[in-house]
C-alpha cells in the first residue's frame, strides 16, 4: 500500500508543473518556432538492452549415405544387406504470434486534454494502490479455464474495468471480452487468451501503473504544443506515429525508435519539407563510436557502404588516407550517397530541431515486423512513410500524391518538396495516459525513466 503523503506529493508535483511551467518558447526560442520539451530532472541510468534471443538449436542431420550403402544407428550394427532408413526430420515449430498490435482506434494518442485526463487517471490509480492494489494472476489462462485463478483474473480486471464484476471461477464470454479490452489498452493483439505479454502486463503492480501515469502527466506538463487541424504525434513507448486531422487519426503507422543507449528525445517542431532520395550525413558520434573502429578493422567498409569522406573544403578524399585512430577523424564529413542502400531509405521528413532528429524511411523494412522496435540511434523510422509524406503534401502546390512520390524516387533524382503549410509534430514519452473518454493505456518503460521527474533525453 502506498503511503498517502508520498502519493499526494507525486500528484501535486505533476499538477504544479502543469500549472506553473513556462511555455517552451519562453525558455530561449522564439514563439514562432516552438522548442523541444525541456528535460525534467535527471534520468536514471538507462537499463541494459534486452538480451538477444538465443539461436535455435537444430538437430544435426548426418550426410546421406552412398547409394546402396547400409547405415545403422550409433552403437548398433545394421544387419548385413539391410539399409537403415534415416529418421524423419522433426517438423519445425510454428513461430509464436506477434503480441504487439497497431490500434485502429481513431482517437489520437495525444489531444489537448490528455494532460488533465492522465492526471485524473493517476488519482484513480493512487486510490487503487491505497486500497491494496489488485491480485496477481500468475498463471496462463484461456477460454474454458476454471478455478481460483479465473476468479483472481476477474478481480484483477475488475479493478480497472467497471464493466466487469463478480468472482465466478468459470470462464464466460464476458471474461473473454474483458481480456480483449485489456489487451487493447496495452497495445497487444486482442486474442482473449492470458499468456505471454498479456500475463506479464496483468501482473504489473498497481503502484507501478500509478507511477507511469503520474510520471507521464508531469512530462506532458512541460510540453507546449500548438494543436491544430493537422498534426503528427510520435509516442515513443508505443513505437507508433499518428497523423491527426480534425482531432481524429487519419493514419497510424508502426515506428522504430531510439534504443536504450540512444533515446529518441521528447521534442516539438514543425514539419517543413519532404526530402526525396536524401543523402545521409553521418553524425560525429557514429563516426567516433562505430565507423572509426570498423575502418580500423576493415579499411574497405566505407567504399562498400557508399559513404564518401569530405574534407573541410567539401572535396572528396581517400578514406585510407585518414588516421581513424585519431580524434582528427572527426574533422571530416562522412556522407552516404542516396539510393536503396542509404540508411535513410528514400524519404526523409524534415523537422528542424535542436536535437537534429527526424522521421525517415529505412532499407531494413523487415525490422518493422519485430515486437521490439527500440533499435535506432534516436531518429524515428516510419513504416508507410510514403503514405505519410503524401498526407503531409496534400495541401502543397502540385498536390504530389503517393504515385508521384514513387515516380520521383524511381528517377533517382534528389529533391526537397516544401510544404505550403508547416505541420506541427511532437514526440512524447507516455508510458501511461488516458484518452478523452477515460480509457487508460499503458506501454513498457523501455528507457527506464518512469519516476516523477524522470528525463527523456538522447
């Protein structure tokens, strides 16, 4: 049970920041160009990246015997003249279903009232904590399950879901629908089965959920964002992008965001252009930490990656002439040519900001199918970025649609297409939030900053 003064202090902190924090533009930037949300407090050390999955161990199949030759199991002599049939290969197990799902709910993840609804939800969850929280389910369950664990599941869901009540030990259709509603709020596939990520989310303590809401509310309190008829929202923990029009989601896209060592920052900006067939200028941090060590091991790396080395006059030089073990290597500009191999893919969405981050395409589109999409160096890769670019350019001269964009990409020519009206964009870090109708959503705190005052930075 959470100590009441502690809970009260957390809630008051979030609300006071919302009431007293100055607009971001008042902290050094001009009002006409909103600056990014300022860091709040100090972030605790980023958690270690999740361990890579172990490679599957497959049975070793012996080489086929020569035609007509006999083969016997190990340690057993085969009868003369009688060939031994090899054992059939085991059938591969089907891959587990993806557990994350992109919501088709038209409600934007961020609206003008989200700070207030989230703060109100944190009060509700603080009350749940004060009442002892909710029971732990602990075991996988599914339609047809019976017994005390089903009763515990009902009580657990009823703590957040007012439409469910009772403690029946039998599974019915109402319980299946309640599980699906829970999965929807967690950003998971709505299977109606309690296992895997669903079970883990159910067993997160109420105190953690309260802290997620209170922390998210405090971070939102520092965001000064000009909501309009059209805007774009990236919620980093959701790894998703909302293109919002008239307060409804026109398009929602799967995203890849910064990893635990290279956080995607909270930032507000304006989208001003779409770059077609962009080049990529390698950041100095990547030159120092990744490129230089690779060049010391493999001097042909840059040539294969089609990355040119330019001196301070913009002239190309031979990569082998650079001392990659020296800090002087950072004095050169490394630029990757446009094309299918380019790290930005074929589209870059320009949104000038102090962090030099942006949204873009990627040549590694297979990564969008992963459940874990915290994989970038801070920028946001967007699945369906061609559709997003077309939506952004709807009001621009010439009305360049998706087919027009694809034609320009196919031409190989570089082009910057400016928007006639800049579109506001905001990247937020909300692990807990409540929509206007009171529905409360949660996502994992991958960056490990969910303490009130936690900072999301690069």
